[in-house]
């Protein structure tokens, strides 16, 4: 059975750490193989020599301080320092020194444990460089950036935030950010972001923030939950991007579109007046022309409100048929809320207006039992729309085709590259439109 002293001797002998024993004056009395490996000196070369051999000239004071503390019975906790290799090169080492006492409790020497600190310092350098790179990036990006704990407690902002708000982390930490929010918006913002804290859903909102000069500017803000391998939220990362100029530009564009719309309507009104003076006595023709001009004006209103971009098809149908909302007959619509492009909105809108006008005068919308079913859908990249009348007066196919037929069939066919047709069944008019979805849908 191994004795306790043999055990300790083996422990020292096979330790990966350099273990050195020295007396109260700093003279080496034991030197293990790991010490030979670290410092390059053999046990024969070091035992009986002062430990100061390992200390650079500018570090000699460290041994004075260590010996003083050891003699006082204190332990010297781990610290980083420089020591000399036998070759003369400097080593980065971590050192711990403990007092060694005799049977009477008197300090008779010290036990020193040293290890190569290069791996630790290299990791520290990598972390420091990563931190510096992150800080440089965070402080020089245009948006404000911030991080929060899983419960939403914000604990970090980038420099851009402080430059704009003129605040400090102590003021902003946690929910301190509410101090720079506009009082008209802060409660709404708090409720919405709290919902994200509670559910883990990504957050997005727009609101004004107060600068250090007291000026409010608008920001688009987003936050994303950062999760660990188990899907648990470990922090939130958020940004605030200044969109004040974009909002102002959007408002200017909106006002310009409204002005263009206003002038276009004035021009349409002028055209109506001129036509009214030119068509003398034919009230039917005049009324039909005025209805078509009004349909154009409705489309104009929709497109301007949508900034001349996509128009939801349901909204287009509802607005174009609003003028027959009090008709005796009933209109039923069914279909997905498909976003259509501006040109498609104009053509479909005019066709629906023409069909509704005819139905109100001669078809299903003129009778209390009348029914109009408007449906649309997309199947295999093909857009299908139909108008089906029933329950109205008997239908008779007109003897000639006028401009209305062009609006309903010829114009959609020409512009969409599909097919548009109308059938005059005795039970009611049926109109169908088929076209490639890419010709109809916005964003394709």
C-alpha cells in the first residue's frame, strides 16, 4: 500500500503544473519535472539557487513582496506575471504561492505553483478583439442598437443611442427608455412590446423618440429573440432606424398624388361639362358617359390612397359597386384578398362598373329577387373572375355591341392576354374573365 508521503511525492512528480518549494529566503529546495519543462532549468541547476534567477530585473520587487507576505503567513493568490526561461526569453505565467509551516506552525518556506499563461492570454486576446470589433461595429452603424434580457430588461445600448438621446445607461436601463418616448405613443408601444416579451414573437413598431435637443424624430424599431440550442430565449436584440426623412418624403408624395388626383378630377369634370354641351338632348348617352367618368374617378381615388401601388381586389370590388348598394337586388362576393396591380385595377374596375350599371337598369339588381354573385380565384397560375346574375328580368341579347361591350370584354382581353366573354342566358347575364395571374397580381 502506498504511503501518504509517497502519494504526495507522486502527485508533485507527475503534476502538469510547475511545483517549486523554496525556503523563507527564496532558495529553491524542490523542483518538479513540470518546472523543468516550463522554465528550461533542470532540478540540479535550480536546487540551492535563488528563485530570483527566474525574475526579470524589472520584476525583482515581486519576490520581495511575495517573501514578505509568506513570512507573515499569507497566501499569495493567483496572479499573472513574467518570468525568464533558461534561454533568456520572457514567459507569461500565472503564479500562486502558499506558506509552508513546520510542526510548530512556524513559516519555514513556500510552495509555488506556476503554469504557462499563454493559452489563457491568447483566449483573452481573441475575446478582447471580438469585443472591440463588436463595439466598433455597434457604435458606427446608422441605427440605434440595444440588447435586453429574456424578460425585456434592457441592459445595453450602442453609442448612437446615447449620442441622440443624451442619456446614460443608468437612466435608460430596464424600462428607462420610456422617458424619451412621445407621451402620445408610449403606452401603445409598451403594450405591444410587452406582448413580444411575453410570447417571444418578433417585434416591430414605429414611433417618435426625443433627442437631447428636445426634437422628436420618427423611428422604425425591430427586436428579435436570440435563442439557445434548446430554443430558450437568452436575450433580445433590437434596433431603431431613423425614418423621419422617409416619412416626410412619403407625405410629400401623398400630397402630390392628392393634388394630381384633384386636378385629374377637375379635368374629368371639365370633360363632362363639354360633353354635356356637345350632346344636345340625348340624356341617356350623357348619363352613361358621366357614369363611366365617375368609375374612372373611383379608380383614381383607390390608387392614390394606395400610393399607386397594389390594390386589394375586395376593396376594389366594394368601392366600384358602392353606387348600387341601395339597389333592389343583392350582391354576393367571394374570393381571396388578392393584391392587383394599378393597371389591372383600372380595367377590372371599369368592367365591374359597366356590368353593375347594366344590371341596375335591366338585370338582376333591378329586381328585389335578383341576385348577383361575383367570384374570383387563382388556380395553376391562372386568374379567374366571374359575374353571375339570377332572379332578375328575362334577358335578351342586344342586337349590336356598343362601347360597354368593349369595356367588359375587348379591353380585358387585349391588356391581360387572356379571355373575357359575356353570355346572355334567359335566366341572367354571365361574364367571365380568365388571365395569367402575372398580368393581374401586384408584385409579380
